[in-house]
C-alpha cells in the first residue's frame, strides 16, 4: 500500500476550485505534494489553478496522473463523479472523500471503485482555518484494509496538530446530526428572526458580547454556500426528530416567559447547568472564553 504521507506523490483533487478544495490544494502544495486540480466549472478551475500555481485537468485526466484521489464535491454529486472516474481507478489507487456525510459516499466508493484503498474522511472545519492545528478530523474505515490506511492518514494529520477520531460511517452521520445539524438550523432560524425584526443596524450598534458572538456564528453560516447547508439538512439521519425536539423545547421556554414563570425558568436553567457541568471540567470558563473569542473578532 502506498503511503499517503509521502511528499512528491501526485494527488488528484476533484472539486479543487471550491472553497474547501482550494484550502486542501494550498495545504497539500505546502506539504510538497504534486497537485492536479479538476472541477466541472472549467472557468473557475482555470482561475484557481493560475492563482495557486497548479495544473488543472478534467476529472479523468487528473485521475490518470495521480496515485491518490481526493473527492471534494457536494454529496449530491458524489455518485456522478464516482461513476465517471470508476473505469480509470486502478487497484493501487487511494481514494478519499471529504464530504460532511459519510455513509452514502463510502457506500458509493465501495460499489463503483476497483480498489480496496478507499476511506471516508471529514475535516470538521471550514476553509477559514489557518492550518490543521487543533482542528477535528474524522476517519471512517469499514474494514481492515481501510483501517490500515486510516492509521497512516491519522499519523499524517496528528503530526500536523489535528485531533483525529475514528468511527464507522453510520456513527459519524449520527454524530453530525447532533454536532452540525442543530447548530446550522438554529443559526439560520436566528438569522431569519433578526431579519424579520428588521433592526439589524440598531442591534449591531448596541449589541453586547453575547449578541456579537451570536451574530458571528449566524453570519458564518448564512454567508456560506446554501447548497451545502441545504444538502446537510436533507441528508443527516434523524435530523427531523432532533429539530422537532428543538422546536418543542423552544415552545417550553417561550411558555415560561409568556407565563412570567420566573421560578420555573430558574429551575430549568439550573438543571441545564448541572447537566453540562457533569461532562465538562472547564464549564465555568465558558464566560471567560467568550471574551477571548471577542478579542479575536
């Protein structure tokens, strides 16, 4: 098996002119890999390749040149891309995908690609990250061959400061339904509420620390690609049930306010504090951490 931690290796980065594709291209170029970019949008591909000093190609052309193939495409495009490149994937190819959902792309790679060196991966951060230091990364091997490859990828990532977790594709998607789904959903609904109130300039002018941190989260979500966020909301398992629970809890807390039930509000908030503190030894530092975030804004 080829070692992915081997500078000089040629990597085909399909979807390389997207935001995360660009980030990976820059990062891997700095690591002295030979990068060939491919993308369905040829005009954008040429602009990105010229900007980064890399070569652009078609999906098939890039695969023919490379020993490692990275799929940085939307989840709804994975099957089309995998089918397109499948006749040109050799048993010695390593194929990774970086979509935010793992079960579907891993199944498609297993079904269509003539190599047992595939691996579902998920960089749980966005293209605004400066490097891999302290960033979370998930790898989802499903058999012994993939586990061997995952250990090599894990070693590569951890040497560069990333925090790596290994789990099955199914476990990953279940966790992302909790980790990503509600945070995105809450941010979008909060943005909709703020926009409906229609006093954004005034709120910004007088907003305190909590408001500024909240709007930073909100704007970081709604300023990104709607296609990505819509796809995650449609594909993450059990997300409808989780968001229904959020709506139920929203109604519960709104009722406490409407009914002026101050004791009930306090009791529920104390219970939440207890639950969060049980699993977080640094729980009491959250307020201080918020002000550290403020210093970065």
